[in-house]
């Protein structure tokens, strides 16, 4: 397979690319700072490094990059700095998702392309009944006001739910909701649910970035797993946490 990964220089994006490398798939990555990538990627014939910002590429450039890909994965997020949280682009994840999906549709693929978005447990799946406490509603309401990245994550998932939908001929999608991200060196046992099994605010679980990368790679490469989760927004926890 050929997979395009955006956000590949981030902590979770790197884990996803490594999982795809282990399976000998071809990977294209779009990164603003190639020097942040592992040196082993520079000499890997299976990895094509495109030095650019996703939002600065022209429509034709984006179409050319997406053309020939079987799947597109976004691990984009906002840096946890003042500029990353409150500076531009405030809609990085949403705008990148829209641009990538538009490029996929413009190429008019013969079979649907898989789109996998890394999201957050702080975002509810509005297609399901996911009740939360009044206190959590209040906290999330504050997050929407105080933290633009939270609004961005919600809008990106809502775009896939409402604009791409369940019957798009060009795109099938899944948005993965990890709980509190931690660093571990090895893939471990993890659990995936349709909805959160604990409060993302008051009783958050944890999941390793490598487990998230493994699950996203498995969605892309395992058709039976994809059939189970496409069009959904699954939540992932590491079993040991």
C-alpha cells in the first residue's frame, strides 16, 4: 500500500510511520521541518519526504501528492506552546482534513480511499448517545472558550461525520480518539470501544502513542478491522492503564 501521513514529525505521527515501515508499506510524509525526522527515514526508499506545510500547498500540488495513495492519515495537532495554542492557524486540523478530502475527491478514485484522523476523547461522537455529567459539560464548555485546539478537533471530526458522511464514493473514514497520551517503547495490549468508558475530564485513562500508531496502521492495512470501525469514532485505551 501507499499511505500519506501528515503530522509525521509529531510524537504519535512518528509511531504511525514506524508501524507502516515495519509492514514494508510505502509512506509519503508532508512535514515543515524534515530535520526533525529520524535519520533512518532519509535513506529509506519506502519513504518519500515532502518538505511543505499542508495548508500552503496548492490544490494541484495536493492532488498530485494524494494521487496513488490507498490511505491518508492525519496526526496533526497543535503544539502545547502559547503560539501553538492561541496563534495561527487555529483551524489547522480541520482545514487540513478538508483540503486532503477535497484532493481525494478531485482525483476521482475508482475505490474509496481510507482517511484516518487522530482526534481526542474530549470530543463526543454526536452520532451516538454519549452522555456526560453536568460538571464535564461545564469543563468542555470552558475548553471551547479557552482552548482553540479543542474546537479544532471537534470541527475536524464533525466535518467527517456530516460532510463526508457514511456513503461517500471517494472516501471512507475513521476518527481515532486516544485518551491521555503517554510514551512507551513497545506495543502493548490495548482496548478499543465505540464510546468512552470513563470520563475524559475526571477519570481519564491512558494510552501509549505507539499503541495509537499501531491501531491506526492496523485500520489502514487490515480490511476486516476497517470494516468494523469505518464511519465511527472509536476510543482507545492501553489495557495496563
